[in-house]
């Protein structure tokens, strides 16, 4: 089976990761050394939290400093349920009667506690999931501080900054192991799921992910809630292993060591989370002994604060300066094995099956009176334009004519200042680009936007699963279509390579293959031939013609390569200074005096051939 | 009425301090895409310099100058030593690098200076108050207000009319193009860091004057708040950062004045929450432009 259902593949990948976990737990058990068992238990609990952070930060690329806050909430929520009621009466006078009477077992209390954390995360996530990169990271830091000061402020519920003690010690090595195993499996399955793949795509390139029809904010929100629930679980175990809680335990130091674990191992994989947790726990244990002993070879060292912090910082810096993507890089361990095997065996090219037609029904894309102003500049002024089903329409014009802006308006990347866009009579003006994409519109970008660290295959898969969203395993469902597209665009041999490592030509082809994988009814291509030589642009021409013939797709092609445009398109629209200045079949447009003037200026009246030559030289010089 | 004006002055003074911090952060972010979590440690360095120079009986004005100089030098060194190796890396890489730098500096302060707060002996005239009509305005607030206003005006002048300032603004808009215009990247980075160090230093002086002590972690909370002010103002917008800082100051003072006493412990949480809620309405911040494709 070349392509087993992805779910089974991920389950196997998760199983592989459980082996070292089990070995550590067993070794600690066998040694029956108290310190070792305790270190192993704490390491497994940390791993739950690290796997939690990985689910969000690793897949979305937004670093979270806030997950320790969810650990704290989980720990305190569970403590409300498990503490003996006599102690609750003494330490937590403000607790509602319902809670102060409860004396649940930790194994029962963990469910409502984690559910409550998930609800809290959902509420917070409504804001945080909307923020990307920098803003998102800082907002999570704000969350950490907010929860910390709430825990300290709510004296009657948490005992403030004083320690809350007396939690039943119901966590042992094997409870921690089972929970860690659950966390690792969940994180690994999420990463491989369709939702995980979509979120990883948005990490690589958000505008491109939106253009593939991915609702990025919703994906982030889902991952955020799952990851917070895992962090909450870690908090519950942490509290019931130590028996004592303080708000300070769930603050900066904990955040720092969890992030160090994730970063050293490699944020983008669960393998990295496991590896990092092991390595950093070892470093921390070592340094802690050092801190306590205080003598090296008979020389008494001066008292050092925060030796472990220094050690962790140095580890982070070393990774940032030298490795960037951590010990494990961008591949899970099972993915690495598969790739190594695939490298040795010859890749059997799948037989190209024609992709089924997306249907040619519909009335086309209709733009009416589109206007876009940037401050005082009007980039697009009152443009009306139709793309009919199944036609190939060329859009040309000098630089700065407003062509790319027009594409952005149609695809929803920019919101028009005025006018309307309709796709098959659905008014989509002002819709976010992922919703427009789902209406059957795909696009490529002028500066290629691929999901660099995803494989070629995954790049196409992300778009192809848009049509298999209802399936149980969308990635498996879309597999035949993906194979066909890879073969058609001559990418089958490169399927396992990270997209960012491809040469320029294949990158352009991949971007078109990805757009075609959405099975759109309309496809906007922004300078697909830019930077291509004549042979490559001829191949592109044939590829696009074949695509249209097979699927009946409507194409809008923007390019400076007039030779390509004139041979490919049935109709050409010419823009200049934000307006349409000519429209018609290629032959007529070529000789239109307005067009000649736009390209050459007023005084030159050299005729159409001169205009063409001039423009062609210009494009070949680019 | 008097109380209102009093609070207004307090809000402007506190907001001004946040605005200075936020401006330094925004400057560095917009030029090199770095979220500098170690900015707070620059503040702390400035404060320690002030502490030691006063301890060693330097004249007060010299101690002030020394503190600012220290912050500037530390900022430039920080860029040179810690951030240059990751200059072209992703935002996340730079963020985590600054996170580690911040932690190392905090531990260094704890070990080399003191883990406990040290009292700074500020001259007594700073503790006084000035009477304006029926108003009692604290000397420190007044100075903070005046200095912030003067500094912001000076910066407006620098950004508008000096070659260095224009280059800086250009780089904040579009770094690559600015380089193509023949401006040296190293000079720009050093300049941006020096300026952000200076702003952190000034903020540190007011912070210490208000609280009277220095401790290794003193920079963390104000800088975190300033960061949130930067986001709310709109990441990448210098004017937005200043506006965000003042907004934060106003919210904090308003909460301090209006909150019933049993809710006062939640003050920090509430002000952060309020300001983060602004992002629910405008994820791109008050003055931020929507980046293409992100919506």
C-alpha cells in the first residue's frame, strides 16, 4: 500500500514515540530509587504540558507563553474538588457550597477540571486566535500575567500567594505515564489530521492558506482549546503529585522551562516535544544537583541563584544560533523513516487519472465598478470585468496599472473601496478570502507563496482536502486526486521534498497544481510565466490549455509575457492607471491605439508590432 | 473637578512612561521584526546605574546622565552580541533569543548585584509637590509629564527633519528598500537600539523615582504592559505605540480611581484584559494597517 490511510500512519508514528516513554518509566520503576522515580514522574508531567504547547505553537507558529496559566487553572480547579472539606473550610472560605462539600477522587475530578479549562480557553481564544505571530505571542504573555494576578487576588478561592496544601497525593509514576501517553498520541494525531495540516499550512504562509479556503482563525481556535486542555491536565497531575499549590509555581520559571523543552527538541513536531523534554529534563536534573552540592573537586563554589535558568537559556540560545528548528527539525521520526525508505526504493509513478470536471455551469465572475484607494492613491478606478466559465482571459497592462490589486479585490485579499464582485451570481463583495475560495475561486501569487516546510505532496493535499471536508479521513479521501495532479504537473518525483527546496520552475508549477487541486471553477494566475525562459513558458502554455480542456475551468491570466498571452487567451483586457482601456480578441487589442500609447507613450506611433517587440524585450529583461 | 484634573495628570504621567517604552519597542520591532523581551532588562540596567552612581556620591545630574548612557550602551551591545546572529531569522527565533537573553540578564543581576530590592536615595526635592491654583501636583508627575512631552517633541523633530530620523522611519516602513537606498543596515540597527535604550533609560528613571527602589525583575511588568500597548496601538506603527501607551496609562489610573477597594487586587489583570479586549474589535490595533491577506 503506497498510501495507507493517514490516520493509521499517524497512530503508528505516535506508537513509536511511546517506546522511549515506557522505557524511562520502566527504568525508574526497576531502579526503585526514590529520586529517580520522582524525576521521571515530573518529566512525564512536563511532557503533557509540552505536548500541549506543541499542539498550538508548533502547528500554528504562534509562540504561546500562556499555557502555564492553563496549567495553574487546571490545578486549582481540581483542588477545589479533591481537597478534604475541612481544609477547604479553613483555607478557602469563599468557595461556593457545591464545591466546598465535594471530596472527589482525583481521577474523577480531572474531567470537570479539564473541561473547565477548555471552556476558559475557548473564551480567551476568541481574541487570541485572531492574532498571528508577534501580536499573538505577546497577548499570551498578557494572559499569563492576568491569570497569575487573578490567582493571587482571589484570596478566598486560592489562598492568594500562600501555599494551598493538603491535596491528595493520588498521582504516581504510572498515572503520569498513562496521561503522558494520551497527550502524545493526541498531539501526534492532531498534527497529522486534516485540521493540523491546514494549521501548519497557515504557519508557513497565511495569505496562501486563506486562498486555499482555510478558515485560519477557526483552526487556530480549535488547536488552542485542545492544547489548553492538555496543559490543564498537566496542571491537575502536577498539583496532585506535589500536594501543594502556589500561584508562583505557574508563572515565569515554569513557562521558561516548558518552552526550553519544546524549542530544544523542535517546536514543529511531537517527536521534538518528546526529545526536548528528555534532554532538557536531564540538563535541569544535572544542574540542580550541581546547585545543591556547591563544591567541585573540593573547591566550595559561591552560592549561585538560577544556575538552571542559565543552563536553559544557553540551551535555547545554542539552538537558536545553530539549529533554528531544534534537534528534530520539521519531520516526525516516522516521517523521517518513510522518507529514507522512499529514497531507496524507486517511486512508482501513479497513473495519471483525469481529474473530474468541476462543472462548467454558472454565469462567471462579474466585477462591477470596482474601486480601490490606498490613502490618496487610486489603484483601481471603476473597473468592470467579466470572466466567463471556461474561457481564458488575459489581463495585461504596464507596471502599476492595477492588475494585481484587481486580483486581490476579486479574491478577497483586499476589500474594495467601492463596487461589487459576484461569483456565479453570489455577491461575494467584502467576504474574507477563505470563503471566496470556497465559492470556487483559486489563485496564485505574483511572488510565489508555497508552504515552504511542507512537502510537495502536502502542499497539494491542503488544497485538495477542501473538497473532501466531510470525509472521515479527508487526507486519504483526497489521495487519488493528489496523485493525479502531481503526475500532471510533473511533480510526482518530487512529492516528498519540502516545497521550499524546489527550483524556481517546479515551484511555479506546484503553485498552479495546488490551486487546481481545489477543483475551482475559476483560477486567477498572477504572472505565472515571470522569470521563465521560452521553453518553460511554452510548457506552461500547454499545461494550462490541457487543464482547461479537461476541467472546463475559467482562467484569468495576468502576465507581461505578451507572446504567452496572445497565444493562450481568447480575450484580452488591457488596464492602465487603474482603468480598463481596451478589451477584445488578442489581434484587435494589439493594434488598439490606446494600448500602443499606454505601452509606448504618446509620441511613438510605431504600430502594433513595435509595441509587442518592446514589451517582449521588457519582459525578457526582467 | 480637581480630582479629575489630578487624575488626568497622573494618567498622562504614567501613560507617558508607557509611551516611551512602547516607542522603543515599536522602533526595534518595525525595523528588524524583533520582539525584544529583554527591553525590560535595559530599564533595569539604567536603574542600577543610577543606584550605584548615587551610592558613590556622584552629583545627581551626573548620575542621571550616567544611567541613560549605561542603558544606551547596553542596548547597542545587546544588539551586537545577542541579536546579530539571528538577524535574518524568523520572528519566532528572534523572540525566543530575546527571551533567553532576558532570563540570563535577570539571573546575572541576582547574582552580581542583589536578588533583593535596593533602595535608591533620590534627592528630597523630588518627593515634594507643586501647588498650581488649588491643585497639588507631585513633583515627579510634573517632571515625568514635562520630560515625556519634551522628549516626544524632540523625537518628532528628529524623525521629521534629520537624515538619521528619516532613514529610521523609512526602515520602519520598508527595511529592504531602505537598504537598497544605500543606508547601512548595521548603522540602522545600532541606531534603533541606541534610541530604544535611551527611551528605556528615561522610563527607568521615572519608574525608580516613583517607587524608590531597584530589583532584578523590575523591568518585566512595565515592559510587558508596554508591549501590549504596542499591539493595541498597531504593531509597526510608531504613532500607534505612543497612543497605546497613553491609553494604557489612562485605563490604569481610571481603574485605580473607580474600582471598589475589594476589586483593587485585580487591577493589573483588569487593565490588561480591557486593553486586550480592544483587539477583539480591531485585531490589527488602533492605528495598524491590515496586512495584505490577513483578515
